[in-house]
């Protein structure tokens, strides 16, 4: 059926353009009608991403160098519209590898800060 967009429970659709009301529509794990040539539907992956966080030399408050290695799992929560909106603003046109790189850089800077 032309105009209907569906997405599984591991993705969200963001619809922008004319006739969307006061801004884009966000649908996670559902379906909606997209007006052809008037609206644009874009998909956002909501899968859990596993990242390896390595920081070879981090200094403690006392100035002692330590090595930090860890695994982090990050996920965009699809049931919260505010989180979907923030994720769409930051990650909508990016590939999964670009999203992972941004999350990894954020985690490494957080680890280095502590």
C-alpha cells in the first residue's frame, strides 16, 4: 500500500514535512501514513549497541595513572517521545558506525573526566 510506513520494535520512523501538525511525528514499533511528495519518512535504529571503551592512560584525582578498559551498551529508548526527539536531532542522518563513534567518544571523555 503506497503511503503506509511500518517499523518493527527495534526502529522508529520520523515523519517531517507539511501536514504533520506542530512538528515531526515520531512512531516507534508501529505504522503510519506518509503523504507522498509532501512528507518525508526517515528511520532510526533502536538496537542496543555494544562499545569497547579503552582509555590507556587516565589520571586519578591524586595524579596516579591507571588504564581503563570496559564494555558499554547503549540504547535509544523508543517509548519516550522526548528521547526519540533528541536522538532524531543528533543521529537521524548518521550511520550506525557514526552513532557508535559519537557514543564512544562521549563515554571516553566521561571516563577521562572522572
